[in-house]
């Protein structure tokens, strides 16, 4: 299974980046930067939440009903006339549920690194969150995920599966940050190509995306 950042490099990913950029009025490169940093963080937060039976059950329920991947079938329609407020409200709820009281800290750190204000980051994430859930829903269907154990495997696989511990630790650090900027240097090191890892690891993928493309 390819990772979540491979998705951003695919044709579907480019459609998502340009659509989110257009619908939020944000520069495409900056939108790409935000999504590259934010999607692994959201996935890691979901993986954490799904580690409890209650969290896994909630996520399974969402992926098998509302977020079954059908949103991806008509991205042209989604972005064509401007993203519907209902989608953004849904995105806002997803972010609140997944990130909880860490949401502002995460948005602040990503904003600092992408050169955008927190409001712009929040707008991008609101549009991107339902699409990310759709990607998960589609993957869950394709991989016949039916239990919380399978769900953990799916999320881990999309995060790159066997990432070096320090890269997983880096995601944990962002999630536990209080937004005071203390982990921004770590983020910069990992995200902006500081990692010399092979492209199989998350840092390498992030570095490759920023450095080479």
C-alpha cells in the first residue's frame, strides 16, 4: 500500500492540492506544504485515537457510512462551484474530533513553517479533512478492513508502516506541542529535508516532496 504522501504526488493528489488551493484562495505551493505536513499529523492522531476500542469503533463507523470514499468520485463537482459549507463544517468537526485541544497548536506550527497565518491553515485543513477521510474510507473498503486491528494496520501502512522511531516521535511531538514554537525546529529539520533517510521513511518522503518536486 502506498503511503499518504505518495498520494499527494499522484494525479489525484495534484487534483486535491489545486482544488483545495482554489477553494481557499491560497497559493498552490503553500497549500501543498500545509497538506504535506498536516496529513501525516492527522493520520498519526487518528492512529492514536483508534488505539482505544471506543475510538476505533467511532472511526470504523465513520468510514463505513458517511466517509466511505464516495467524495473522491466527484472532486470536480466538489471543487467546481466552490466547496460547500457543509463539507467545511464536516471538516471542522473531523479536526475537532481527531486533534481535540491540540488543534490550535498544530495549526500554529504548520502555519509558521508554511508562511501562512493560522486562519489560512485552518481553512485548508477544513477542506482537506473530509477528503482524507474519504481516502481512508476507500482504502478500508479495498483492503476489506472490518475490525479495529485491521484499522490500526491500515493507518500504520499509510503512515509508511515501519518508519524509524524518531520520525514517529516527531509526529507525536507535534501532536503534543502546545503551540509555543518549541518544536518548530524539529519540524523544519524533518520536513524541509533535514532527514537523510531513504525515501521509504516519512522524513525522506517529506524531504523529497519539498526538495525535488
